[in-house]
């Protein structure tokens, strides 16, 4: 490819609304152009990256035995109504009507459509297992699209769906996809972690996220440097604390804490460690009638150590809270505790509540909590003596750096990540409501066991940039760079020798299958180098009259501090060696 034939549209400055590095650099490098909020045109340079991502994904999905298809972007609402998602999904689901006032959706994902295919086409157990995938445009009507392709409204995703006759088969399909995903992300050349993820209402442990490590990542990844343990913050847990509970060291006392409504403020006032305080979190669960009106409310008090934070996913698995909960209202809190938030605690309640203590709190002695009176806290609180044992004990908190790893092999560490892939065992979540069945070996109908597997095709280049950039621009891994090698001839329009050498090297590399760009625009060296450093092509060769007279060319990797001189006759073999490495 020659630059004069291509469309190169770099910018010196990024748009004001570009908040993160990937957004700024993709706009400046001319890879994307904003058309509307969260909607971008993939320009030729950016599209080349996307196509390379797609090619790797397709090769490994095909290798794993998946079969590609393409499902419509616009889908009839009837299928979504069968599963209830048409009503349940919020405004992120874009709903439209055609000229006949029939309802449609612009797909954010395709479980309903692929399940409809399966119930029509996969009639016998002899046709199973089957895995169908697509690389397709999706749309999610984000309330606040931001960060360019990281959280856009229109995006490209690879979504795959497996169909099996039983749970054992579904688990085998899941494991096959887990291995395929590792091969895919290994080939991208990025630092990533596969982390255990929460599987939501379906339950079980078959759910993994693939996170590209980046300081700007929105997700916290909890892992053990000394073992293979890794999980996202929702799923991560520390090793269960060991007893026995300590003995009481003195009497419970009511102490004045005027204006100190947080655990941190109370700990500072009393000159005690924050870990000796306990925070009170008040939730409520409602029983509703047929019309959805609350007929009975239960108030819950969750107790978490003052230096810890509540994990809502873990709380949602506590019996009694697993059908859904909300935070209690101020009137509900005042009715049960006799005071406003800031001084709440489990002693001296006006009305009974269900008390759930975090595992750490259940083993604490001489702890500090609110006195249910504004401006006062209780010190020296002990279970069994000052208040009854909690109604339930559970893991309610986020893991923190330094917690013992649950596998017992070291301490937990935390780093940031960007989710670019997710694999998930679905079970019969879609096959049951859609009555998607096949005839099993005994001749009786049976519902499919399903799994789903996604990769954010357009999100992945943005994640790669967040991990690989410097003050000059992007630094692409070879596998997904728009061009692998750029040839930068100096004075090509003025020197026949430079022009001939540049064209000869370009043709040699192109014939060898190298994705090479020859910059024949006649730009000044500084401007030319700045463009390609911004765009992030990993390998650069500079050809000049002076170098040719010395029988040498200059090679520089995008990460190198300086150039390396290479004999002109050896540069082709030199580059091929670099690319092979």
C-alpha cells in the first residue's frame, strides 16, 4: 500500500470531549470519526485494525468447531416478548416500529434469534453439540456514551451460542470456548487476565471475563500473584476469617461523637483503628400484590467493618435478599432506628430488623457502632453480651489488597482491567421460555442446554491502546496494527535512488505477505515520522540518500529509543526476522 493512495487524516489536537487516551489517539490518528453521540465511522486506518481483530477471532472460532452465520441487526419484538426481555430490558434496548406499527428491536445481542434457529433446525440429539457465531453490528442505547469506542452505542461484537443435550455437554462446550478465548487473546499480543465472574441469577461457577490490563480500566481485578486465582471484584472473596472470637475487654460505653457521622470520622476522633468500627447499611425487601403494590416490608441491617465496602452482588445472594432488595427510605430508617443515618447501630432499635453480619464482623470483639442517637456512638460492643448473635453471617464485602487469597497461596492484589470478552453458561434460561427442544435418544423432547460467548471487536482496539501508548501516540502489537511496517523515504520526490530503493523494499515485503505501507507523500521527515508514531505502526524503515551512499538503512521499532543501522542488502531478511520473532 502507498500512502498517496490511502486516506491518512491525522490531527494535532484531539476533540475536547475525548476523555481517555484511546479516544484521543484514535481521533487524532484518523481511525474513527464521530457521527453522533456514541456513533462513529470506522475510517480506513481504524477499519484495518478491526478487520485484523475479526480475522484472528474467526480463525480461532472456526478452529474450535464453531460455525459462522449472520443474524439480523433489526429483530421482531415477538421473539423478545417470548423471553420477557422486551419488557424487562431498560431504555438501553432500542425499540422501533415499522410502517405497520409492528414492534422491532435493534439488537444488543441475539439469544432469542439463535434459540429460534435452534428450535427449528436442531431437531435431534444427533445434531448436537452445535455452536453458532456471528461477527455483527450491535446497538445499545447508552444513557451516557463516552470514551469513544470503549462505551459507544453502536459497536461490533462477536457473539457465539452453544447448544448441548445436557449439562455435561454444555460444560464441555464451555471449556472448549475457554481454551479458544485464551488462544485468541494470546494472539492479540496484549497483557490480559481471565477472571472468574459472577453468573447472576443462573448461579454456578461457569462464567469468566477476559480483561485487558490497563491503569484506566473501569473494572477492578482481584488476583493472587502466587497462584492462578483471579476474579472480578463482584466475584472475588478473601479467605474466610478464622476464629475464635476474642473475649470482651471492657464494658460497653456510650460516647459523644458530635458531627461525626462516618466511621472514618469516629475512628479519628477516638484515635482508634478504622478496622475497630462497624458501619450500618439499611436495606428493605417488599412483598407485593398482583398489581405490584407493596403489602409488606422487611427492613434489614447489614453490618460491615468500617474499612470495608459492601458488595451488592454478594448481598443479593443472602437468603431473603436474593429475590431483590432496595435501600431503605429515610422514614423507614427513622421508624426502626429512631434517628437519621450516620449514627445507626444494632442496639436499642425501635422496631425489630433482620441483622446480617459480614464474616469479619461476626468474629469481632469490642467494636464501635452508632448508638441510634444523633451525636453518639457505642464503644466496647460485643456479641452475645450486648446484643444477640446476628440472624445470619455471610461474605458481604469487597475484597481488598492484602487479604488472604481464598486458595491459601498468598495475599490478594488488585489491578485495573477493561473487559473485552465474556463467556457464560446459560443453562435453559432461553430454551425453556421459548420451548426450544430436540428429541433425545429416548425419543422424548428435551430443552437445550446453552452457553454464550462474546468478544467486543471494536472495544478491543481501544483497550489495546489504553495498554500500549506513549506521549507520541499509539504502539500497536504486530498482530493488530493497521500496517506492520512503514517505509519512510526521505526526499523520495528528489532522489531516484531513494525512490527505487523504497519501491524495491516495499515490493519485496509485500510479496512475502508483510502488511507494508510506503509513505510516498513527499512529507518533511519530522511530519512523516510524527504521523506514523501517532498511528503506531510498530516497525519503521528510513531510507535516505546519505544512508544509501553508506550502504545502510535505518530500522526502528516503535518502542525503541533510537534507530539501528542495517546493511541495505540485508534489510528485507532483517525485517522478516523481526516479524517472525
